[in-house]
């Protein structure tokens, strides 16, 4: 029988051996490595000289193809960048690990109160209690159950659009943007847009445009960019504050009663005419609701480009509408379930979740490891584009930055076949809806998904159904040759948002019967 000293000696030997074994496995573990890199790297500069300045998604896709890898790495001025060209990897990181990948970095030009001062925008706020409160406020205003109150407004604004398009179809771009902005301002604040030159419509479009420019001021030489940003900050504050203050005054005076924003602020005493004390945090959050929605107006423009160059798709959509309305009335929100093809067009044209402000720049909240690669707690830069219905994400995951694209030169066909083609049929049916859900989750992970998705889908459905019900969209005719010229619908990918370049098309009533429907619309 072993004595106590012998037992102690034996345990000491076993413990020491176990410690040495574990230590060797830990310290002799191969170091985490970066994925393969393209050629063109130099000391200090890294890949800065070969980093693309336009069509980034196409260059990244080509690099992945050349290196035969769905994950590659770059180094730019000491910052390691990892490009992921796989829906599977993007889903693993942005969806399954969304608690790590749902924050935002600090972008000084945008967030600094002395510059643009937009750090309180829900699209770029870091993930945390403040972001959760603001999202909860927006959800209360824009949730699907509250959205029912907006259906009559959506129909009325769409009917007004039809009349204006018939009067001057050349203004279709501005008219679409005006209509969507009018829906937002009316449903959230009770504000009525009177004409195309309404200052709030004009200023809101400018704010969205300048937001993307402010994200990259370092590329602008001199100090003029700082003066420009300060001017844009004043404009941003006006767009954020004016409609809210206007609605508050109308509520207090009794001129309007229902207002989506103030429906959540009854407890503040506005309806009784006695606002109490310091402005609560929720009231400040409500000021930001409309600004976060103005990007939706881009989507209707893109849908026109797609269908101006797709007569067969247009004819099928019009047949579905005619089967429901018998060409005796205009579509209504009650027709949504009877028009699956129209809904699939809205779902498939721009991926709604990806095309709104749910994308943008990301930041990891802690260190992470994936496939033997180390992703540090640091800056993430995600660039989203909503062109067509392509769901491939060129995601840059870095020890400093991550960017993701919803399209590329070589789309990932593991999600569905021919993803670089606009095929609305793929979104019809339960199984394919599951694929769409997956695509939207990847494009906009659940924790950062846009609370205005229900609002946008309903708004775009009635807008697009109404236009197709009475108008034929077609390519412009070159007066010199007499030949039709298909709109290219070229998309420009920007650091934060993407947009479709201006294009020309023809819009004319389908028949005299449809012209009468437009004229009789209320």
C-alpha cells in the first residue's frame, strides 16, 4: 500500500505531466494565419496601390476566383482586410454570430458633433442599450400591425402619382421620390407634401446623398470638406427636427389628431397641450424615424429600370393585375394576397433589407476566430448594394474592417440558380420564400435588420401595382435612328449606399380605359 508521501509524489508527477502536455499543445499550436492574398503588396503600403476605387465588388470577386478561395486577405496601411465571397461564411458570421458582428465603428466625420453630428442615427449607432431603445421606438411606429393605418394613405399617394405621371412622364424619377417621401412624412408626422418642390422632400434627398459623401472626407483635398459637412449638419438637423416640431404644434393646437410618431407619446401630455419638462429620450428617437426611411425612394426607381427593359415580365405582371381588377378599378392593399407575382417583383427587385440602412459599416464587439483565422475586436466596413436579386455577399472581414456586397461578378449559386438574373418567379412558393428569408438574413443580420421592412414592402407593392395597372413602361426611342434603346440601369456602388444612375424610358397609358381609371382616381 502506498504511503502518503508516495501518493503525493505520484499525483505531483501526473499533474506535472498533464500540465506539460497541455502547455505543449497550447504553445505549439500553429499560429492563426490570414487567408491567401492577391499580388501587389508593398512594405507599409500593403495593397493600397491595387485597392479598387470603383466597382469594388467586381474586383474582389475576380481576386477570389484567381486565388480559388472564398476567403482572401488584403493589407492596407497596416490594416488587415479579409474578403469573404461565400453566402455560407457570411451567414455563419453575420447571422449565427450576429451578437459579435452587429455593432458599428466610430466614423468621426459622421459621428463627431462638431462635424456631421449623426452618431445617433440608428443605422450607424453601436450595438447596445441606446441602439435597442431607438429600434424599439421605430418598431412601435413602423410595425406591421400599426402599418394597417397607412394603407389608405399609400393608395391615395399612389393615385396622385398616376395622375402626375400621365401629365408629365419625364419627371418619373422625381415623382417616385416625392411619392415615397410624402408617404413617410404623412404616416409618421401627419405632414402633407404639396408639390414636387416641397423643401422637406428636396432636403431629405440631399441629406441621404451627403451622408454617403461624408463617410469618406479624407479623400477630398484641403479643408473644404469640413466646411461642407458642417453645412450638411445644419440641413440634417432641419430634416430631423422640423417635421417633428411641426407635428407637435399641430397636435397641441388640435389641427391633427392621429400621427404615427405621437401615437407613442400620449403620456408626454402633448395632446393636452402641456408638454412636460425635458424632452424624453423616446421623443428624441422619434425625430429620427423619417430620416431613416428616406432611402426607400431609390427602390421604386430601380424597379422601373428593370421592367422598362423586360416587356415579357411586365406583361405577366399586368395580366395578374387584370385578372384581379378586371381593368375596372385600381389595385388596393386588399389585393396583395391575390397578386403573388407583383409581391415577388417587390421582393426580388431590390433585396429590401439590404437596400435600406440596415447595412453600412460594422464593428465586432469582441475577438473572434473562424476557420483558423483571427478577427480582432476592431473596425468593420460593410458595403451593401441592392442591385437585382443577387444575394451573394462579398464580405470584408478584417482585424480592422469588413465589407459585404449583395452582388458580384461571380454570384454564389448555392443559394439559387442564376442569381445574377432578375427572376421574380423564384420568390413564389414556400420553399423559395425560405431561400429569400435566408438571403435577407445574410444581407441584413437579424440584430441589425431594418424595422421598416413591413412599411417598405407595403408601400412599394401598391406603388408598383398601381403603375403597372394603367401604364406601359418601355425603352426610350432614339429620335435620330427611330430605334428603341433599352435602359442600362447601371448601378454605382458607394462606400455606404448604392444608387442607380439616371436613365430615360417611356411611360404611357395602356389604353383609353386605363386613362379613364387614372382620371377618376381619388
